[in-house]
C-alpha cells in the first residue's frame, strides 16, 4: 500500500516553486543604472524619470546608482540617452559614455 501523505503536497510544492520564481524575477529587476565620474572635477547629469527631472552631481571619483526602472539622461555635453536601468554611464575627460 502506497503512502499518499497529505494529498495536497504536489500543489503546495508548485506554489512554493512559483513563489520563489516570482521573488527571483522581482529582485533581478531591482537593478539600477550606475554612473561613475573618472574626472578630477564634479560632473552633472540631468535625469528625467516620468515627469520628474533632477540634477545628479557626481564628485571626482564618485559612483552612484540611479534610474531603477528606466529614464532619460542628459549628458554633460547635452546629448540625451535613454536608459533601461542596467547600464553604466562613465564620465571621463568631460565626456559621458554609456556601457
């Protein structure tokens, strides 16, 4: 005679597996873009998320995370870039590059 246990363990296992999958996917999307200022002078980026616009000033050698769910960034030279939230903006010689 087979032991049938609680009878609902298969469903409970699937629910647990789905919950873990959702948790991992949510935590994976919590990444943010980062910006690093390799210059010896402070540099400013203008970050636009939705209808909100703010200045992000980076000191010499500073690295910051921003833009977790996509944004537009105006670079120090005036160029506008769209970010998804996983890029790195490197500033060197007054020029910003998205990597």
